C-alpha cells in the first residue's frame, strides 16, 4: 500500500487509527490500490466493490461532494434542532443527517457541484421523516435511492415494490398534515388563482369542450390532489361543469369541507381517497385535472406499481375520449427526501402508451407563480401535458 500510494507507513497507520487525515488525491490512491469504491472508503455507505461511476462528475469531485455534503448536513441538523426546539433523540438525528446527506449528495452529483440546502428544505426533510411510523417503513424510506435503482432494473420483487410505493404514498400524505408543512404550504400558494393561470385553464377547458362536444351538457371534472380547493372554487363558477375533488390528507379535507359548509362549494364535492385506488366507478369523468400530483408516484418503467398504477386508475375512471391534464416537475430521475419524481417528454410518452393514453401536447415552463411557456426548460422546472384516452 505504501509503495502504490506514496504515503509514508507512519502516516498510513495514523490515518487507519483515525489520528490523521488525508487529502482527496491520496484517498483516491488508496481506493485504487485497495480496489474499493472511494465513496465507501469515505462514508462507509453502500458497497465497497469498485463500480463504474456513470454520472457526469469525476471520482475526485465525488469525494469533495461527499465531504462537503456530510459537513453541510450535520450543520443543518444542529441548526434545525436549535431553531425549532425539536430535541431530536440521537437515533432520530442520525436518521435525519443520513437523509439530508444523501439528498444533498444526490442533487450535487446531478449538477456536478456541491449543492447547499436552505433551512426550509431541511425542515421538509425532517417533516417527511417524522411522519413515517414503524421501523420497517422508516428503513425502506431511508433507502429510497437504492430501492429506486434496484426496482428500475427489475432487481426487486414486485411485492417489495408495491410496499415501497404504499409507504411513499403514506409518508407524503402525512407530510401535508405536519404542522410545519401542511397548512403553511396551503397558505403560501394562496386560495385563489393568478389571472394568467385562470386564462390558461379556462382556454384549455373551453378548447376541450368544443373538441368533444361537451358544450351542450355538464362536463364532470375531477380535481385529483385538490389540496386547498383553489381550482375547485374556480371550476365551480361554471354552471355547465360538475366538479369533484379528491385528496388523501386531513388538512385538505378540513379546508374543502369548510368551503362546502360555507356554501362556496356544492355539498359532496370533496372525497377522501388514495391515488392508487380511486373510489370511483369506471367511466365516471369527462376530464381529470391533476396539478402537482404526478410527481408523488415513482416512475418504474417495468413495474405495474407507482406511476403506471396511477395512470391505469386514471384511465379506468375516465370516459372514452376523456382527457387528463397533468402539471408536474420537469427533469430526469427523482429527488429522494421528500420524494419527488421528475418527468420529461420521453417518460410521459412511455407511460402514456403503456396505460392507453395519447399525448396531445407537451409544454415546458419556468416556475414563477404564473404559467409562462418557454421553448427550453432547465433541470427541475415544470411541464404541462394533455392526454386523451385512446379507446
């Protein structure tokens, strides 16, 4: 080892006994000489086996990102605990740091540079983890990155994939019930639509009604993941439209049912339910409005679970020639904590074909509290697409 790395024997022993540190170039030389993965050498996470690094960053960048991400995550955890007085137990703090580290590292490797999370992002990660009850679900959620890669390659039994998707769904549901996330989030996005959003949505609905001759009879719209009901309130102004909203968290239920009691929404508008098992009969809706819901379901091309299961449910409850409007995050891959699936033209085309939909149009957007079309979008922006049922 001394001969292959150029490190003195005494320094090598001090490093092994945690009495000295080594610069990244020497750590790389050790990993090559010992034939172990540099990430494992630094963090102890994952497999020690050498595996090709397929991302855009070099091995040395990997090490620098790992070191900075770990320090940043430890600092964030301490700051959050101090600012909010959570008084995390050692095990809870360890899990929190683990999740933060992997989230920061995951995003840093995509960009090829160290990414820093704000305290607000750390708070989301904390709320996400604290919403998960039970040892097995927590272990599975904490290993989201590994599970997603295994499932994508077909190396995970379908039963485990289904269990993982259900745990993700429950965790996301509970996040919106968390006192630091749910109500503040609904307050932040507002309870009415921006004028340009109103114009965009109205034009789309009008165009669809003309295309499918719905203008002479009420059109039944489902707002899936209706949240604080701001789209429901807008749709309810059209007397030729029947509306139904569905969400799975208690905060959304309370807000929407208060609207019903106040006469702002028709009674029975809100339905509590799950995206993977929608409580509606076949062929129930003319139009499904799905704003910021698609990214909650993991995309596993070869699996019947996750986003493919969601799309089949949407097709089941949609009438022949009905349409689905999707507005979600644009990009490749996923964010692990909290979980968000990114989509692009290729994944939308693939999942549409598998579930019996045809893509009518696809547009990318910058997210700036309004809908602004652009020809080219950057990583992690948004898109809208309209799908029609093929038969």
